[in-house]
């Protein structure tokens, strides 16, 4: 019998592999007990098999394709229904997910997705609505959007919120378009947006996409924005400053208020990347720090699924100065208690009646209202935690991150360990590694330990960066187990243990050639029988 | 021919009015395996200190800044098919682009090999 996986590379299955590690006897199938070796769907299937019974073609029936019918085989995979179900179920067992274990990706906030969120999102009144239904039939859904908007405004101390952006970067774009609209409305042709060196790559990308030139703001030795350098750069050409707070070094920007004041004094706006809001929710209101626009990743701070588990959602809270320029549609409650959906047709008359006619929306970010399924989940999360519970979320997230920082700082270079407590994530560098081992080798070693690696090589301001965000949902026992694994791999890295270069040993695939995959990606199936 | 270096780890060879620009061996080593290089268009005007090209490795994407201002006369098309040239021969075959020098005075303040070596040793 041929092994099922004809094209793929797989771990050596003999008694010892090439590194002399004892693995046990080889199996004919390539499986290892319940660890199933899964071929590609093309390698299992046969083109003539299908999961659907299609009627035979009646040769007498009129052919209306006018000679355009396909004559070559289409090359689609052919699988029966049970083969299809097994294929994807087997592959899913090789996946790593937040439901399987701690997911320490820094800056990503991979936290537990509470099941209550899912239950509520599946209620027919929320799950089965369509954005084109008559408004009178979806009053409950509008009520949810409006209530969530109210919570976001309250938690951030801002004036308004745009609910429609569909992810963090989309929210950034929404915020920057509001800033541009506000500047254009006063006839101000500012051209430059300043971003710290440690910014998420999406910040300068968003600014560029919105038509601005970007410049770096230097950081001080403590990992925070250099306030004096920023002040020196401000001037009549600076449209906005984009700052992440807490920043990507896991630190709270203590000078945020002074930064905002200086930017405002120079006539610019402050955009805050709110990706790390989970560390300060219920503790700090960005509105009090002078922020003009900030996106909130519902899929991070407010526990809706992401990373392949669900779409993102990135509402943007806006200051009073920017609120009039926010996108359509939006919801608003009138004095009679009814929540209205305000669209182009109604925007002018509505804002005149209720806001004194100042609404001057820049347009639309999306066709419809936003990610309704995420709104129901996020509001469920807020209501089940309450304001005090959300505050504890921030406290526990920070406590967990500091526990990791202080449990590793004797072993790993922790560049900002002296900058005070970290926020939601702990940052390490590869300075103390022995031999020519790199952060990548440590990350691969963590896979053998059964963990998804942390974020690596980001932020760029730290050599060989390792960014660990445990989130508040991990217990102390789970953190201790993770720390034990992390310490053991870090010790091997510091000792220059060459065996780490070959890791992972125990994953379904050994180390992949990432360089080749990036330089010469193979993105389509090529049938080896045809080539 | 004279070779200069910047503190952003670019090298620049000056021959008459033409300058050839690339990234240093130190830079390629820090970046790791280069997987993509985005070069400026021929005819583009680049400005000293502003981004002129992008280099992407398995670790990160980084801007390459123009060490001096000028008009791009040639881009190293070989890097499109074989970005690994930047790893294997960063300071020769892996050059990025050539430009006509707008203002020779901009060369002042750049480092020579000795100064650059000392600069890298400090890092």
C-alpha cells in the first residue's frame, strides 16, 4: 500500500529520525495512532465522484450555450460527503486554536470567546435578520447597535461612534477620513501624519492610503514616545499624530495628555490605535486624554472571535470635533425613545432637527450597518461583565502580562523591564541567545512544547523581538505551565543548543522553508500525473 | 570611484555624476532572507532621506531611503526574479538603483568605510 500523502513532506517515521531521536516503528499508513496523516483533497478524490446526485444530461435537450460549453476537464477535486467531512475534520485536528490552549500572540489579544456570546448571537431575531429588511421589522437589532454604541462612547469618554468599520485597519481608515474631512472643511491642506517607530504597520499604511505622507516619531530609551522630539516636529504641515496606547512595547504612554495638547495646539488631530484597549478598559477614558479618534477592536477587547474564527469589527469613537464627519449609516435615538437608522435620505433633515444641522458625513465605509453578529456578541460580553467586570478584565490582563514579564526577565533580555509595569503584553529580545540561534528557533521550540508561538520580530524597535500577550482569561496554573515551557526553551536558546535549529520535531510538519514559500509560492494544485 | 555609507545602512558608489545605491552586508544580515524588493521607477525623482525602495524579508518589510537626492536612471531588475542576490552579494550584484546626483554637497556628512565600520561596531 502506498502512503496516502504522495506530495507532502512528513516527519521520518522510522525507529529513529535523522536526528537520532527515537520515535517508534514506522506505520504503513503514515498515521501515528490518532494523529492522522492527511493528504491533500486532490490526492484523495476522483474527479468522477461527487457529493451531489445530478440528473443525467438529456442529449435531446436543447443546448443553449452556443458552443461555449467546456470541453476540457475542469480539474476540480471530487469527494463524497463523508470524505469531505473527514478531510476537513482531520485537518482541523492539526490546527491550534484558542479553544485548545493558551495563544500568546502579542498585540493580537487571543482571548477566550465566551459561549454566552455565541448563544445570544444565534437567537433567531439576531441571526436571521437581513440588512435590507424593512426597518420596522428590525427594531431590536437597531436597539442592540445603539446600545453598544452607547457603551463604547461611555467607556471611552468620547462624543460619537462610527459602528460600520469592519476591522481595526478599516477603523483606522475611517478615523483618518474623518480627520481629512475636518481639515478640508476648514480649508487646511496639511500633508504629514506622524507615527511612532513601534507603530502597527497598518498606521502608516492607513495614513498613506488616506493621502498623507508619514514620518517617524522617535521613542525614548524607556520605550515611550519622545515628547520633546514630537513637539519639535509639530507644525502647520502636520495633520495628525497616530499613537498606539498602550503601545506595542506593552507600555502605557504616560505623556498622552501632553501629546494631545501639543498636537491640538499645533492645529492637528490625535488618532489613537485602540488595538490594546483591553489593558485599560474601565480604567482610563481615551476621551480624557484628548484623543480625537480611536478604533476599538471588538474582536480583541470585547472577546468576539477572530484569527480565522470570525470577522473582525472595528467601531471608531470620535471626539466632538470629528463626530459631524462620521460615516453613514448610523443609529440615533430620538426623544420619543425610538432608534432610527440614519441614511443619506434622512441625514440632513435628521441632523438639522436633532443636532442643529452640523452633520457633514464623509460618506460610507460599508454598504450596511457593520458586523451585526459581532455587535450582539460584544454587547453580550459587556452586559455579562458589567462596568466593574470590564475593569477587572483590564486588571487581570495586566497582572497576567506582568507575571510573565517578571518570571522571564532573569533569563531573557527584557528591554523595558525597568520602565515600570507592562500593560497587556510582555516584550523580550534575543540579546542573550547563544551560538547563532535566533528568535525564530525559540518560536519553533515552543511548537514542540505544544504552544502557538508568541509574536516574533515585532515591534521592530527590539532586536529579535518576542511579544507575549497572555490575556486575562488564563489561570495561574495555565500561566505557570506556559512559563515552565518558555523558560526551558529560552534556557536552551541561551545555551546555544543547536538542536533548536531543527525544531519543531513533533509537529505534523517539520520546519517549513518560509523563505522559499515567500519567494516562490505554489498557490495552485498541479497534478503530478499531468506535468 | 568613492563609496559612502549612511546611518540607515545604505551604501552609495559615486562615479562622476552617477551614484549606485544598495544596502550593506550588515543590513542584509539583520533583515534575514530577503523575499521581495520594490524598486523605484526609472525617471522618478528621489529626495535625500525619503523612502525610495522597499525591502521585504521573512521578518519584516523595511524602507530604503535615498542617501542623496536625484533622478533614478536605472533599477536592478535582477532583484525582481532573484531577491536573494541582496543576501548573497549585497554590496555588488545586489545593488538597488542608480541615480544622477542632483547636489554633490549632499554627499558631505555621509560616512566612509572606516567610519561606517566604527558605527556598526557601536551597535
